[in-house]
């Protein structure tokens, strides 16, 4: 019934008028065939309703008048007799007044529905605009973050690394001169060179971690292993990576975003959860690729529970950009966090 009414809304007004007149004629025929003793005027309300709802109150009043005339004349034709002309006129006026009340109520109800539909349309448009604006801001934030990471990475690699390299060369020359003089400070100078070289390697590692490079789909597992090794070495945390064989990613963009999600999740766990162990797992289950990052730290922070953490929002947005779902939950009542990113590798029809 509802679907039929929706289709009727698309009809031209002339077609609706013709339908209403056809209904009045059909009801009048049945009214005549059943005789004047059968009370049939209520069925004329079908045409009155359609005319008022889909065209307007004016047509509803007009169809009401036609229905009244049809009702009176079919009863007379069926054999009903009136003592005076006043009786059918009075009955017609009472019936028409009743129909006009129905038309007025339907018109108000239709206007209220249109008003509500317009409000819903405006709120939907405003909500859509707000979502689009929020998406734009999230995209700009992510681009700004990656641009700043790239700038810092270049500064570290081209600036600090070069400066440390020059310092290491100068210290090496100093160590050689001290060695030529058989100075007891030679060992200390060589130790300084070793520390500077370690600092150079650490700076290069930080630069590689900050630079938003694009990871090829077939290299993701290697990058995850490198990430796990770097986290284990820098933060003294047992970070492990497990990958199921046969995991195939659609493209480099997906691989890059999955890596960034894992990187953000691991860094958040180290900074806020103080875990002893972090597990990165990449699995394929049916038509889905599932990335999970699990730790045994102190669990979710309050801002992560209510979704206001910046890192959490960035991870969720990265997942959204590749069509994946993102979920974060507490492992147990007292500790541990699990981050899950699920990607469907085949589009649903």
C-alpha cells in the first residue's frame, strides 16, 4: 500500500484527477446496484482522500461536491423518494460539510508532512555538509601531519645526520692525532666516535620512521619486521610480527595505510600503555585481511574510550580511506589493548 502511494506521487495531476473521477463513478455504480437502502457514501472518501493528498484541498472539495451529487442521484435512481426537495438538499449539505471537514484535516496533515519532510531534508543536507567538512578537515590534518613528518625526516637526514657525520670525522681525526702522540685519551676519543656513529644510525632510523614513504604491497611484511625490530631496540619492548602466508594486498596505498595504522598503534602502546610485549599480526580470512596489534600494557586511556584521542582518530581515518573497518578494545578488565583493522578484499555486489 505504501509503495503504491509513493508511485502515485509521481503521477501527473491530470492522471490523479482522472483516477478520482473514475473511483467516484465506480462507487456510484455499485451504490446504484446495491440499492438506496445500503449506506455507501463512506466509500466516496477514497476519491476525496486521493484528490486532497496528491493534488490539494481545492480538488478535494471539488471531488467532494461531485461525490455528494453522485450519491444523491444514485439513490434517487435506485428508487428512493423524498417528501420534499428540502430533504435531499439538506442531506447533501450535511454530507458535503462532513467531506469538507475531512478535506481540511487531510490538507493540514499533508502540509505537516511536507513541513517535516522539508525539515528532514534540511537537516540531512546540513549533516551531509558537516560530514563532508569533517572529512575534509581530517584529510587536511593527515596531509599536514605527513608533510611535517616528511620535513622533519629531511631535516634529520640532511641536517642532523650530516652534522653528526662531520663531527664523527673530526673526532676520528682527533683520535688519530692522539694515537700518534700515544695519548691516554685515545680510547676516550675512539669511544666518542662510536657514540656519534650510533647517534647517526639512530637519527637515520628515526628519519625512515617519520618519512611517509609508499610501501609496495609485496614489501609490507618486511616493513613490519623492520618496525618490530626497531621498536624492540629503541624502547626495550618485545615487539613481534607474525604474518600468515598468502596474504595479498590490493595495492601500495592499502599497504602504506596498514603500515601507518600499525606504526601509530605501536607508538601509542609504548607511550601510554608501558607494555612488555607487543604483537603485530597480519592474517587473511576468506575475503578479508585482518591486521591486529595487541599489547599487554595498562589498557585504554579515557580519551581512547570516548574516541577523542588524536592518534585514534587518525588511525580510524586511515582505515576509512582504504575502505576498512577500525576497532579498538581493552584486552581484559585491568590491562591490555587490541587494535583491529579489517579490510574486505572483494567488493560486495
